């Protein structure tokens, strides 16, 4: 049983969009991150932001969402919870998400399982005998779940994992983000994605069709021109099909919490995984409300502490079984 109460949305914050937007509006608490840079196996680099702690303390790696990073509200909330527990934390930024363009034409994508894998193996070697956990939020959650389902050695790397608001069916999620009020979120994503695209074209002329990128009004259109070809996919349908984590959830061998609100605007309830879709090592928690990567709670004006408490409680439970 969970040591904290099941999630319940505040009465004063009704609906998926208010719950999502208010969670982001609350913002991130101030965190004294310690930055370091790693070279990647293919000659690029990533930046990692850390919450230091005792060397023997558990280490939690957070893989962020689309265009997110250590400044994201959920990263700050998790960092605060880790400090309260005297645990360590680290946010590995996907390429190009740390405030500085990466070196190579490629960037990052929803199915970046190989990227997740080499980062976690290096953290595991560094952690030595300390427990290593990983949590992925939104895009980072899908990429983490994909690695967990595809890499049979994952159980030797992590003690436990968690995925929060992961769009495990990218076709359903991507199409949902192309309709109605969800276009508000899409426009925000495209504003920074297109800026990064222009920077890449400046360094790598002809890398993709710049005019088509500028015309893109949905993630489907952007991914078809930029994300898919840069990462070896034949268009959006091929990318979204092969990068989705849902088909491999049944192969996960690491104790994993899969936490998604049924009213998440980024993923229709009909596309959420059921018990038959996941392995016995996956704990499905699908509260009726919570929005996307938010789970605002407490009396007005609220906070976003419930999610990190739930995730770290799951990790503590897994540690107790070692």
C-alpha cells in the first residue's frame, strides 16, 4: 500500500487544462543545481544538473519532457523532495535542452532509449553500491519505458523506475495535441523547437526543409519535416509507431510505477495502458484527475509536491525489498 494518500484534485481546480496549466504556473522552487558536462559516445555532449548528497545516498535520475529540463516545475519539485530525504538527484538534459546547442545534427526524440541507456549505465557505475532509480516525465517517461522494455539488462542497472504522464501511444498523443485547446500547448512547444531548428540550419545548411518547418502548425507536421528524418525515421507515422513505449510495456522486468491521470490532455484515456498491456513488475496508477505532469494538491494556492512524494515512496518501497 502507498504510504501517502491516493491523488485527489483540489475542488477549486476543475478540469484537465486548468490542472495542467496551473501546475506549470506554480513554477519550480529555487534549486542550487551543480552542472557538469559529459561527452557522448558519438562525439556530442550532454549537460547534467545535480542535487548533491552523501555518496551512499540513493541517486534519482530524472528524464525531462519535451523542451523541458532542470528548470521545469516537476524537476524543481522532485529536487526539493530529494533534499528533504537527503537523497541525491540528477537531471540529464536531452541534447540541445540545457541552454546550449549540441554539436551534431541530431537532437532528441520520444523514443531515445539508447540515450537513456548509456546515461543510466554510466550513472550506475558512478553510484557503485548506492541504489539508482530513474523517473521520466512526459517524453522522458516514454523514452525511459521504451528502454526498460527493450533492454533485458535494465534490471541490473536500476532498483526501480517511474514514468509520469508518459505518452506511451505517440500516435494517439500526437494527434490529440493537434486539436482544439491542445493547440495552446503545441504552439508553446513549436516556438522553441523552431528556434532550435533555425539554429541547426544555420550550422548545417540543407539539413531539412526550413520553409516546411516554418509552416508547421502541429507536432505531426514538425516531426515529419525535422524530428523523424534527423533520427532515422521515415516520416511522422514511422516515428510515432516505432518510438512508442506501449508495445514493450509487457517486457519490463524492473519494478516500475506508471502514473498517468485519466484526464491528461496529452493522451486520451482510451489510449492508456491496461493491466493486460504491462508486465507484472509494472504498477499502474491511473487517478481520474491530475492533468499532465502536474497533480496539484493541498489547500489553495496549492503545490505540486504530491507527485515527487508518490514516486520517492515507491522507490523507498522497492529499496526495502533489496
